[in-house]
C-alpha cells in the first residue's frame, strides 16, 4: 500500500493548498478549506471488455472526416433543441438546478420515453420511490432499467451486464469510488468519479447524463473543473411557486448555447411548451396602463413577452428603481435617456419594472417596450393590446436596429398583432401584409405615435 497523501481543498471553488488556512485565496470564502486523504492505486475503475484502440495518429486537416455527427433522438423537442439536435454518442452532459425544481423528473421522464436501452442510476431515491414517480409520468417504460447504487465499481459491473445505450446518474455528488479515501460529495470524489465516467463514455461511445447539485450562489457544487471536463452543461431553472420551468444551455461543444426550452410542471410530469409566447402574454379583457409587448429572441426561437412598469410619486426622499428579469443598470440608463432626450421628469418618481412569466431577458431589442411601458404608466394611458415593439434605445435617444427583425415581425403577425414599432434603420426585404410596421428613429416619434 502506498503512503497516504493528504491535501487541502476549498469546498467552494476546488483550489488545492499544501496546508490549512482560514480563507481561500481564490474565492475569498472563509472556513471552506478541508483536509482530504488522496490514495489512488495504479489501476482504473472502468475495464473495457474489448481491446483498447490503438493510439491516434496525427492527420492533415483535409483528411479528417467532416461528416455530421449522428445524434440520438430523445423524443423531447425542447431537450433536442437545447442540445442542438439530440444526444451525441460518447458525450457527457451535466444538468444542474435548485432542489425540487424537477431535474430528476425531467430525466426520468426522458429515460422512460427513449427508444434506447437506458440505465437510470439513483443514489438519492429507492427503486420503489422511482417506480411510484414513473407510474405517475408514464406507465410504459420497457427500455428503462433502475439501479440504486453509489459505488462506481458496482455501477460499472452492472453496466457490463446490461450494456445500456444511455446512462443517467442522479446525482454525481452521491457517487464515490474506492480509489479515493474521502467522503462522497468531496472535491476529490466528484473529480475522480467524473473522470471515470468520462473514460467509460469515450471508450464505449455511450452517452452519460449527470445531475448536479448547486450551491447557495446558484453555481454547480463541486470543483469548477467539473464544468470544464463535461461536454455540455444545462441549467434547469424556474420558481417553484410557478408551473413553468426553463432549460438553458450554459456550455455546449456540439451546438449553440443560446437556445431555450420551456416546460410546464403538471401532476403527470413535465409538458413541453411548443408556443411559449402564449404563456408569456397575459390574456386581459380591459386595457391597462404600464404594459407593453416586446419581441425578443432566445437562440433561433422568437418570443413575445410582456413588460410591466409602475411609475409613482416617491413617498420617501430617494426614489426607488427596481427591475425583475431585466438589468437594473440598463433601466437606470433608459430613465436617464427619457429625462434628458424626451423631457420626462422621472427623477423624483419610483419606477418598478417586471418581465412576466418569471424569465430573465438580456436582449437589447426589448428597450423600446421598456420605454413604452414606463411612459404608459407615467401618463396613465394604455398601449393597445395589438401593439408590440422591437428596437434598441441608444444614449442619444435614437432607435437602433436589431438583428433578425423580419423573424420578429413574422412571430408578431402570426400571433395576431396589428402594429409593430421597429427602427427605420432596419432593412426590410419582404412585405408584411398582415401587420402594420411603423418605422421610427427617435423616442419622440414613438411618444407622438402612442400618446399624440
């Protein structure tokens, strides 16, 4: 047996130290450094049944096969969109999210629908608990095998017997290997278990999906190197008080990171929301002041979202500025532009802004809708329900063009909007007979069209 070797790791960021100290130099957190025993034998946990391939040789770039990677269809349109078309064989995907948000439900639901032989490994729930949830989601799941195990050696032994086509681990923080003498969930165990799973996935071409816990700061628990090791990092987010969940891609080696998937949590599992614009717009009969509809883009998908604003006289000396789902600094910038360029006295008033649906938007094309909602609330004059906006507001009060404006106009036309305000600097190549396109260049023109 080799001599025991100990080292000190920060449980927050994973930085290694030779001796203990109170504060981590990297993340500046206190009392997060713990001692771990490292003892790794010169053998690997995963032992492939076939012979190991020969070492790869360097090739000229012209000789490399550039044919498109074959992907595995998950039969889930939202997940396929976020992944870029499906699961890539041999890839490692990490799914993170808050406790109770629905990570296990999402992957169990997908594993029950997959047309491939799937091994669902759970270190948090018993087989009976998973069976009860599976019956609620879908009673038929002939290709799904359930295993409750936390030791990687036993998991690989079952993998060799079953030979699954997809492996799902719930969760990586509960696994432990015999080759590292430290508790499950520690920095060393997470790193070593992930390395073993990566070696297994790359040698067998079997994709592996991991569920990861998150810290109180919203980042995935464990060392930061964990996100560098995997191929794809997905974030499952939403408010547990709302029924809608959003699946985002934070890292994707095989596709775009700008795509978005939306689900609705129901008693029978998660339902795919194919037209999110309908759920993000409130269906109101009377027209209310302080609301405006913006046309935004998430990846390749156009969305129509509702912006709500409330402008009132400041009760206390300092006026409040609050934004939910929108950048507060950008809100202050737009208020300064309205004050300086348009002549509206908003410096002594409270301004509250909200993006409905519980989503966060950083698309600058919603600036025009934010300005319209603020002015609508300030003047107490409603903006028409059939009016929407797509434009960026500059510091001099000009309406700047936005990208893919024709796709935004088509989405507004499809949903029945009668008028859309866009920048006159946008080059429109096609005509839109079903919607009136108003071209504006300054905020003053928008105010004149809306409030006369």
